């Protein structure tokens, strides 16, 4: 496969549903899995970089991010997980990002989110999307996706001073080496791996308490954040995992930043999306954006056209 032609077709083609052949998907899976395996569980990356939160299958908004914040071939990105489920185009989101990871392995980074685990994405849309679109081969494709998710990194240190992960901190996060030592593949995250994907900040909490609402992991308070930052030698924790009406939100006097990049996710609040920009000096700013029009009509099946253009 000509991976650059594949990416260009998506960036030029706009918000649409692509008719990937199972062979194309498996080829991308094989390539991106090797890239993930070649990089550590805890990444060390440097600015300038754009950081994105949950996308949840909103392919039109992923394209909106690329259009406004920089195309993936000339802009560095860190995505914090939850690429799939809930939205209608999970397959397009994760496939384009996997292709970009193959093409730009040291400039585009993909962390794992809590929806990139089987017990979640079997119930919130991704498994069903594959079953509808590939009624005779969905099981094999789903297992292949799951095997790739199991190899994804869990966290990143940005500019030696910011810890980026999907959920948050936990009492068993004793050092950054605790993350580095988590061996992959991780098929069913437990212990620290589970906490990294699931924990949440809470203003009313002191220390750590069990996260009853989510049914796993912890809620953590401002005091726990201060102690964790001192213990880990970092200044800021960057996370996603929660819908934020204004796209981003600070906690613990700015030591925690939550980013959510799926605008219009909550119809009640009509939330905007946000992208966090980090410059060479670790200064941060934000780009916020409203939801783009949803993909209301699937384009005609175009496997032949896609195959001709990008294989």
C-alpha cells in the first residue's frame, strides 16, 4: 500500500465513509503494530506539539482539527485516546490515525484510551460498526484491532515537565518508571494500567477515593495532584476522558489540564472541542472549535476507486 497516497485521499476527500477492504485494514494493522512495539510504553516527546483529547468516532471533527491546527505531514500531534465508540465513523478515525502513525512515527503519537479495550468497545459502538460494515469478516477484523490496541503506549512525558495520559493518576503510580515497566501487550488493563485509563480529578476529594461512578479506579484530589507532581518530577498532568463544555478545563491551580476534542458530543451542553498547543518553551494555548455538520449520508461504495488510488 502507498500509505502517503492513502492519507492524501482522506485529507482531500473530506468527511465521508470509506469502503476499506479487509485486506487494507489488516495491512495497516500489521504495520502500525510494529511501530507501537518499537516505541516504549512511556513516550518522551518534545514540543512544539498539538495535543488532542477524545474524538469518539467524529471523523468530520478530526479533519477539522487537521485543517485548523496543521496537517499531519507538517505538524506534530499527540492524541490522548478514545478514538472510537459513540460516534458514527469510528473506523475512519482510527484507520486514518493508524495510517498517519505508520507514515510519521516520530511526529504523531497515539496513546491508548479506556475505549480501546474490548469490554468497553463491544458495548459502545465500535464492535457494532464493524459488524454492520463487514458482516462476514467483522470478528477477525475486531480481533485484529484489539491486538493493535493492546500494543499502544499508555502515557507520554512532554518537554520533560508534563505527563500526558488518558485518565489520570493513582496511588500505585510511584514513579515514571512504574509506567515504563508495564509490559505490553496489555489485552485487559488491570492495576496501574487500568488506573491510567480511568481515573478522574474531583474537587471534593482529598487524596484518592474509589471511583464509584465509573465502577473502577479512583477519584483524586488537589492534594494528590501536588504530591504526584513532586514525586514524579513533573509540573503538569495533561489528560482527556471527560466531556468539558468549553473544550478544556484546569484543575488543582492549573496542574491538571483536561482536554476534550469531540464537539457536540453532549447535546444538552452543546460542548465545543479543544486542542492544546505547547510551544518550545512549554507555554500552552488552546484552539477551540464547534461541531462540524455530521456525516448524514454515506457515499457510494468505492472500494474499486480507493484500491486504484492508494494501493
